[in-house]
């Protein structure tokens, strides 16, 4: 049986949904707890949880995290590089009034970047799953599996 995964999208989830998921036995890796998944890093829109009771003693979480692509693309210090591309919306509000420096920075950081990329940062987990040798040895001892003959 394969491990089952659950992802709880924030716009449709609530604390009750997360409680139901974890109450059903799904586990959220400790490495992901406390990591915000929105671009501003203020909300927990997504979670990764898994349930694999038959693999519990063998499945190892080696790493987990949230990849902040804004550390590499559309960085805050690159705002001026995109000024021409952003056009008037970067300089003026919808009512035509001029944006302050803080307003231009907020427009770029909150709106423009997320329209170009996403307002969600990808979460990831890395699981150690290479336990095939032990599995095959156990099956061989149980008599339900034997290795194929080698014809070489």
C-alpha cells in the first residue's frame, strides 16, 4: 500500500479541517510546522501530511521545507529592473494619485511579483524510501517471494 498524502489548501481549509486531517492519523512533518506558505510569509495556506502505518518503522523524513523563489526571482532589491515593465500601475494608484516610495514597493512586493509567479510558495518533503533490500529479505523469509534466477 502506498502512503497517502493530504494537502489542505488554505482558502478552503480552516483549523477544523487541519484538526480533522491530523485526527485521522495524518502527520505533518516537524520540519514544516511553523513555515508559512504565502509569499508574504504570514499565513499557512498549505500543509503536507502523510499517513503510512505499514511503513511507519521504515519511512524516514530526511528533509522538508518551503522554497522561497523570491530569494532568486523578482527579489525586493530588483524592483527598479521591472519599473518599465510595470508601467503606470507601479507609479499611480487606480484613482490617478501618485504612489509614495512605500506604495511602489508594496505594489511590487504584494501584487506584481505574485501575478508573475504565485502568491503561494511551494512546500516539499524528501522521504527516504530505499528500503527495498530489507523488504525483499523479509518476503524471502516468509516464503512469498524468491529472487529470479540469473541466466548469465
